[in-house]
């Protein structure tokens, strides 16, 4: 197939060619960036919380006085454990995707605001919570019974804790975190173990790097560890068990108030936490599909017009020996050239758009491999769109050439 | 001439219906997408209290007395103050108008306790109704004398008045709030800021303004056992306060808002505020450097990200989409017009000027744009309906309004003309002679 005659023909239709190429360029820019946004949001939604989400639920009550907590905890633990299907009930201050309770800044030495590590989530947990969450210990040891100390504030004053691997790598890169110390104002902590994954309550409020900056802090029931209970049941029984637990609260502790919004399965909390991201993904996919459809329709419309306009020329070419395949390939080549021109423009545009988005949103740079993928998609779309009109062109009989010349 | 061109355009639209349909539908989808995003954006931009909020400023400072339960770092400006500080700022009378307010949620009952209504309202120290421009329907706001005497007076809106008493003018009636009976001294028309502006630090995720159903003097409300909606931040050693507690003496829970009309006033007040905070710091009350600053309402909302990023992103996406549709339509129109080179050449040979040819084609594309706009109307309505069905914080902003209709009308005509300019210009440059030969 010779390109020269195709280019010569295109030069006579500069305006239409330019418009189609611009359309492809715009589509390329929006397509690459929209796909990139979808992938970013998708990664966000896939955040690993590190806990057995499908088996866990949380139950929160409030409206009690500080002097009632020991009694309340005992009644709630016993009452809830008695429910059929309940595998375990333990105390926790916050769960992934639930309300954030224990976020605070920590530093490597006492009282220093220069040697800071960052803002971490303190997950205060009673006996049995580690097993109930299904956390994986990768280094060190689990807290012993004496490590569960009373916390009246954020954490016990001198606690032996587990940190997530992500936090350990950030705070002590290249070193074993075991035995290391850190401070939160006057509270002192010593690391005795490392857990594989444990996400903070609001994983994405603190930046992508610190999703798992958590400190698993063993604490004795009572003090500030009261009112939030972690329920574990088999995944298929969990909704029923949670309903039973919510219904049982007025009987177990008549004077407290059940926090409806924060008494849910972790799965539901997760869905709720990511709902806006999910909607954005749907919207972006909708935009991508509509945009591709509009672009394809535009190509079909213009190609049809060109075929109609050139019926006579096609007839002449057929009459002097061009095969149907030649005609088909002519239109396909023409489309390929226009789309290629558009893609070259579109790549520059895609990068510009990405830079613009980067200045306004916390978005990384567009990875280079999006561009060839986008190009392939658009080439495919162009060929698919032009196929119909090109086939119609190929079907033009040579006899047309003899009419009304 | 115009109506002749219009008749011509209509006749031509009937000639090639599939092509016209494609052009018009593409435009309609683009316009509808853009209008949906723009409606939401419009509802969430602009002043939260039109005519008032551009002059309102909120005071922020690190007013912590001892290390609080949260991070010792002062991560971002904090507007919550202790009542004592808020009172001091209001009583200083250094701004044109000043008030301290906190969001409250309380149950209001009528005298015999038979009817009650759970309502949001503002606890205030100072002339809240005047500062925020709340439209008073009956009665009057409270006086300074009533406030300093902790008189149990309350101003309610017509909604609560209807619920409790079945009438709008409830002035003089008694309302039970907490453990005390309050006298209604004023009734205002339903009022809410267009967007959330109060206590932004603790109400992340709320975009739309809260309907405020009552205003009550802060001290009288606390005396009756009704506290703020959230107790704010309480220092070390403070009793554990729960949600809606009235024992907030050691907490920072109230915000100071001031009205400043000129940049000079803003500068003066900023210096006064910094001075006040420094005195407190030097006296040892504020533990940390106070970093006191004034924020205008808009800057304060931006800082606290009241309007989600997604709204801006949607607008950009929709804009890009509309642009794509426009280029597409321009391409189709160019093809459509170029088919009629022969007709144009004859018109040109018969004496039509380039201007005539250009206008004729512009009228045609304008008409197509208008049809696109008409089709976009139900599509926009559908788009807004879909957004309203979503569980997003700004769902309530997706409402059709006459303003939106006007914009849509203007946009569709503008779009029609814009896409037509290039093809029409191309047409009017046809030399007549050559075209006649071809025809």
C-alpha cells in the first residue's frame, strides 16, 4: 500500500483531517489520565487492612461514666460471649475503616519535636484481640499477660508494643525494630514484635506512605479501653450474630446507648469508607466508555461522508484494476495515518493534563506505559470504526465510473 | 434574511436525519455532562452566606493549656477556643461585629412536654443573628443585658414554632431546653449556611450547611445542661466528657467569628488577636506558641477542604468531555457543509457575499446547538437525579434551578456557534468559479 496518494488526498481535506486528529488527541489525553485515575482509586480500595475483615464486626456503646467502665466491660464481654455463634469478644479502641480514636505524633526521644517519626494510630487492644483480628506476627513475640497495663489516656504510660512492618521500616530503616524505644510526649513505648499488616482507622487521611503506621498496644480492659468491642464469628453467621449483639445491648447494659453508625461489620465499614472512591471509579469508567463511543461515532460519520463523496473515484480505481482489498486498505491506511497523527499530539496533551492534575491533587506522575496502551486502544478503535464505511467503499462497483463522468 | 436562513437550515436538517441526529445527540451528551458537573460546582462555590460571609473571619490559635490527648504538634490552624477566651475576644469589641458560636443538637419541648422536636441550633455569645444576617420574622434578638444576666431566652425558627405550637409567631411562649424553660423572644425564617462553615475541624465530610433551628445564649444553655454537639478538645485532667455534655469548662469548643469590612480592619484585628494570644502564652496559660491567625470564611473552607476534590475533578472531566464532543461535532459539520460546496458556489456566483454564506451556516449550526440544548435538558435532569441517588456528601447540591436552565440555554447556543465557526469559515472561502465547474 502506498502512503503517498493517501497523504495527497488528506491534504485536500485538511480541516476535517485536523478535526479528527484533534478529537483523537483529546480522547488520548483524557483516556490515559482517566484510566490512570481509575487504577489509582482501585489501588486505594484494595488497601490491605491486615485483619480478617469478613469474620469481624465492631460494636460501640457510649453514654457511660468513667467510674462505670470496669463493670460495663465485664457485663458486655460476658453477655456478648454468651450469644450463639459468637467465636470471641474482645476490647479494642478502633478498627480499620471505623472512627479514628488513637492518632498521635511519636518521636524517637522524649520531649523532642525534631526527632519525630510521624503521626501513627495507637490500636489499644485487650487480651485476645490479637488472635481475634487474625494478625500475623513476623518478628519478636506476642505480649505476655503482664504487658496488658491500664491506659487512662492514649496508651499505658510505659507500654511494650507491636508495630506494623511498614512503621518499623519507616522509623528504623535497615535495623531490627525489636527492643527499640519511642515516645509520645511523656508516654514511653518499647517494641517487642512486628506485625505483617495492620491498617490505621482512616488509611488515606494521612498520605499513601503512612497507610499502615500503626502501633498495636496491649492494654487492660478499663480506663480508656471501654465501650468498643470486637466481635468475631464465622463469615456467614456474622450478620446474624451482629444483629443479635445489637439487640442484646439494652438487656446487658440498660443505661448505655448503642452507637448505631459505628456498630457494623468491618466489611460494611470498609464499603462505607471507600464509597466516594467507588462512585468516582464508576463515573470515570462511564466517561471513558462514552468518550470512546463518541469518538468512534465521529470517525464513522466522517468516513461515511468521505466514502460517499469519493464514490466516483473509487469506481474509477476499481475500473482500472484495483481490487476490493485495495479499496478497503486505502481507507484503513487513511484512518491509521490520521489516528497516528492524533496520538502523537495526544501523548503530549496527556502529559500536560497529568502535570495539571498533579499540581491540584495528590497524584503521582503518569507511568510511561499508559501511552503505548492508549495508542493501541485508539488505533484499534479507529480501525473498528472505519471498517463499516471502508467495506461499503469496497462494495462500490466499477460501473460507477462510467456514469456521469 | 435571518428567517430565510432558518427555514433553509430546517429544510436541510430534514434531508439527512441520521447525521443531524448524531451531531445533535453528541452535543446534547456533552452539554448535559458539563451542566451536571457545573450545577454541583456552582452549588458548592460562592459565598456560604451571601452578602455576609465575605466579611466574616474566624479566629484560630493554638489555645491548648496542657498537652491534650492528641498529637502535640499543631497540625493545622484550630478555631476551637475555651469559652473564657471566646468571651474575652467578643467583649473586647475590637471588630465591627463579633460573636462566639458552637453547634448544638438539643431536644426542644413545649411547656406541657407533649410535643418535642430534636433540633440543631447555635449556642452563641454575642449578637449571632445580627452577625450572620439571620432573617428575623417576629420578635427580637437577645440584648446584652439579657445575655449577661444569663436570662433563659431563645430564638427559634418557624419550623420549630410550627412543630411545637402550630403557629409561626411563637414569641412569648415557653420552650423547654434541657432542664430549664426558655422564653421565645424571636422567630426567624428557616436559615442555613449554603455550606458547612462551623466547627470544620471536627465535622470533616460534611459539605452542605446545617439547618439551624434555634439560637440560644451559650451560658444560659450550659446552665440548663445543654452543651455543644461535640465537646471539642479537653485538656489533660479534665473529666471524660461525652457527646453533648455541658461540663465543658476545661474544653475548647467554641469559635469566635468577627465581621471586618476593610483590609485595614482585618490587619488591625489580626494584630489584636495575635497580641491577645501572646499575652495568654506569656502568662503561661497557652503552653505552645499560639500562632494566632485570622481566616476569611472562604480561605477557612478551602483550608479545611469543605468542598471535596472530586467535585473539581468532575468539572474538569466534564469540560474535557464537552471539548471532545465539540471537536467531534465540528468535524461532522465540516463534512456536512463541504458536501454543499456546489450550492455555495452558485450562491456566491449569484452575488452572495462571504458574509452571507458565513452567516447562513452559522444560523444552521446555531439551530443544531439549540436542538442539542433542548435534548440536553432531560439528560441534565437525569444526570442530577443519578448524582442525588449516590451516597455522596454533596448529593443535595445536585438540584435543578432556573439559573442552571439559563446557563444551559446560553451554553448550547454558544456551543452551536463555536463548533460552526470553523466549518462556516471554510465554506465562505470557496472561490465561486471553480466550484461551478465542479458542480
